[in-house]
């Protein structure tokens, strides 16, 4: 798999967020609250985990989400995981 830049990762994440969570692209801001913006419930987390695993090829642990508050946290988490797998 080719190495993805941080920009590629952010673009890909935003793409599936807009598709899966029907959120407006304009609402996805780095310092916006992820859970609030996506109006997430526990089932949405499952969908999000599936999207991450299928798009980026790594396993997500539920505790990984404890520190993810904003979209920037989310991008950083995925970028770190992509770079270390």
C-alpha cells in the first residue's frame, strides 16, 4: 500500500464522514467536536470503526477513542496508526 500523506488521510476521512454520517463538509473543522458534529451514538461508533478499518487497514480498539475529542485528534490518531502499521 502506498504511503498516504496527512492531507490524503484527512481527505479520505472527510469523504467517508460526509457519506456515512451525512454531515456537511463545511461542518468538519479541525477543532470542532467530533461526537457533537457527527451527532454520534454507540451504533455510529461501530460504523466509524468499520470505516476506519476498511479504509486504512488497522484494527481500532474502543479505548482508542477516549482521547479523541476533535476532528484534529481523530486525524492525528489515524495518521499515527497508518504511519506505524
